[in-house]
C-alpha cells in the first residue's frame, strides 16, 4: 500500500506533530517509510491543489491532508477553512482516491497543539487511520 501525506508548512509547529502522528499510525500498520510519500505545501489553501496532482501523478492508495488554521481577527480564517475543506472533498470525489481530512481549524494555538501532540488525541494519527480504512474499503466497493 502507498500513502501520500500532503502537509502544510504554515503553522509547522503544529503540522510537524500531525505528520509525526500520521507516520506513527502508518508504521504501526506495517507500512515502511518508502511506502509513505510526503509532499509539503505552503499553506492549507494549497492542500487540495497538491492532492489533485498527487492523485494523478503518484497514484497512491490514499492521501492524508494535514494542515492547521488558527482563527484570527479577520474573516480570512473562514474563507480558507471553507475553500480547503471543499477543495479536498472535490478532489476525493473527482479522482476516486480516498483523502483523509487532517486539517485543524482551531480558535487558539493551544487548542491546535492539544490536537497535534504525542497522545491519542493526535488528529494526524486519526486522519492516517481513516485513510488506511478507506484505502482498504475502496477495492471492495468497485468502480473507477
């Protein structure tokens, strides 16, 4: 099985932890480092764009998108969060590749860090587990 991680560099103090959690779950599931390709992008807005290219070029069994948006004082957060979520779902449906949504949308950095630590609450780990489950499910469902 081949899994692609598409990871935002923006708020890397959080996304590094999400990536570590995802890699831990994938290793525990028996995947080697060679089975996991990581692509870094500037920010959350670029996650769907890169996921579309990864789906077309690398043809992984699943993609895990990891990012972190922390609410600020302007509506920018809302626009980026919506565009990112909608874009990731659109790519998943158009490319017929399971894509897990590991993008945090938090009010504070503290909330984000609580979801990217070493423990069971790591949302990168949760997203990787969801990607594995969906990658195993898709062949049973048939279709393109």
